């Protein structure tokens, strides 16, 4: 039999249904990988070994009795640590929530569990999902499984690294400005940020509420489509949740590129884009063209405004969302203080890291009465124009294809020295959040250092099926993607 560690989530799910592998064996396979890799990779903030084993046995009983028959029942998963899990510590990789144990699970987690998921633990991230490298975590950085001297990307770096290292078969991430797609690109895994409102945000600890979306990170496109089918739903507990007409995402895995109209924004290919990344992504587009897709270059427009608009809006919302962490309602409280005001001040000064403080200050500034019109309102206008630019593009194209990030994974420590450069690295991802669009990133090559390069596909709102179709067609050309999972033979 194929080694469990190398299977996709759906392949494993099938073996579990066929009783060739038990849910407990699947968990043990992950725990073996975790034992082998975790001291070096540090993808997890918490690992719940006993809970996962008990849960696997419970799921197995339900499978055996016929009560559970879904394609992913019994498959072990990891969850980003900003998504609430009942009875399981949820820290946002921040000191201020380092002891927080939620009393309820996020809707996305509840839906996975109803489908038979076994949660192994919670994954590391940039503090409160602010960052692009997973280095701003209070618990220390995660390393890239392809090359441990490099970052996994962020903020869902722990989730992507766990999947890439074979420590979990899939993971949940969240994406406010690229945090699923960019680390997927850096770690050589496949991740999708769905249309805003598709997956409930209930139980996702908010960063920028108008931009945040949960999404699946997995080993290939089919796994992502199957997961989205489980995760997507209308949820009345989330006021921005949307009731969609069609939830049958796996139907779109046709592997058929013929007739797809693909547009490549010329404004994505200019200065700042690494030559190797550009070549790999354009070769990907060429492959789809050979399979019958049409490929055209065009000017998207508004591209230079995406980063400033994003950082103004995201920080504004963050400054408001994070005001709830005051030492009273949740988590950490400073040890010594004279009065209430000093308690707030000390708690927040000690509880938040420097990147989070920077965003709170920036956000409070752009919302302040003297500057609201000049910054926040202007950013909202830019956001509306960015949406219009995409509307125009999607009149002509089914898919917008481009890189997910300007480079492959940088070395540890490199990005934090220059935060401005790190912010600019989000250029290809933030617009999808500003416009509410779905975006998928899948691996298309490795660079000369052996680090993966991701290709990003974007579609109009509610057109995830087009993404799955194009991605499955591309995977047919590319072939099975091998992750750096060290199996019995040591890789
Ligand atoms: N890098 C971006 C930021 O720091 C995106 C983060 C995210 O998507 N959560 O805001």
C-alpha cells in the first residue's frame, strides 16, 4: 500500500471508508511526522495528542456503524490558532491570548467535525494574523519545510508548513490580505480564499472584518474543493454570511482547460517581480494555453493603490477589533497597576507585540477625526475603484492568472528588518480581499534554491468553480506534486 504520509486527504479518506486504514492509524501517522519534524519546523502552537486519538476512535465507531460516510471522515487536520476550538487553547499567537480557551467552536470547525475531521492541534501564525512570515508569533517563528533557514510565509505559515511537512493532511487558514495564498506559495501547497461571505466567520478572531475569510489549505486542488464543499454554508450567526445557489464545487474538477479565457495583468509583471517566479508562472499559463485555454495580457489598473488602501483599511478595522483585549474580558492581565487606566495600558503594552501595536496605532490614526477623510475615506474610495477594475476585467476573462508573491520564501529574519518591503510583498494578494474575490494558489515550480513557486488564479465573486476547473486542468499538465515529506526511507 502507498505510504499513508504521502496520500492526499481524499485518498486517505477513501482508504478509511474502505477500512484499509483506521482513523487512529491516520492520526498516528501524523503524530509520527510531528515527532520527526516539529522540533525543527514548529508549525504548531498546541498539539492535542490524546484528544486526537480519542476523537479518532470515536469517529471510527461512527464510520463502522454507518453514521459517517463522508469523503474526509477520519482524516487528521490542523487549525490556525485564530479559529476558535471549544476546550482547545486558541492564542492568535499572542501573549494576550496565550491562555485563552474558547467556550465554543467556530462554525467552520463545527462543520469539519460534523464531517468527521480529527483535529490534531492549532497552528502557529503571525500575531493576530498581522504579517507575512509567521515571525511575529509570540511563540517564535515557524520554518519552511523545504528549507529550514527560510520562512514559511504568513500569516497562516503554521498551517501551510504542517501540510507541507506531512504533519497534517489539510489545515484551516485565514486570509485578510493573502495569508492563505502567500504561505501556500512559499510552502508548495494549495490554498483557496473563497468569495467573501462563503465560509462563516463565526468564531474566527477578527483582524479586518470586511476582509477576513477562512479557507482550506491542502495537498492539491481536489482536496481544496472537497473541503470547501464541507465548509461553505449560510450561517445566520455571521451577518456577512451569504446564501449561495451552488455548493457543488467538486463537480468543477474536470481537468478541462478548453474555452477558459485567461487574462494576465501586465501590471503584475513589472518591477519588483523576481525573474524566476515570473518565468514559472508564465510557463504555467502557457501550459493551460496548450490545453485549449486562451491567454491574453491586459492592463488591470489601480494596482499601485491596492497596498496603501489595504493597509489603511485593515489597520483601521484592526484597531477597532483589538480594542476588546483590555485585560478584563479575556486573556492576559498585567500583574501590577495603580488604577484602571494603568491596568489597560500595561496589559496592552505587555500583551501585544510590536507589529500589532504598529497596526493599532496606524489604524487609530487614520480613523481619528482630523485624518478620517484624508486616509480612511480615501482608502474606501480606492477600494471601490479596485472592485470596478476587476469587474471590467471579468467581462473579458474567466480567470486572472499571476504570481501570489513577488519572490519565493525569504530567509528567516530578512523581512522583519524592512517592514515596508514586507508590506509591498502583498501586492498580488490584497486586491482579492478588497474586492471580495476568490483566489486560489497552487504550486507550479521550484526555484534554483529548491523553494516552491506558487501560481495564483483569481475569479469573479462566486466563481470558485472556474478556479477549480482551471487548477485541476493545470494539475493534469503538471502532474502529481511531491511535498518534502520524509517517509520511512527518510525521503
Ligand atoms: N500580510 C498581510 C498583513 O500583514 C496579510 C495578512 C493576512 O492575510 N492575515 O496584513
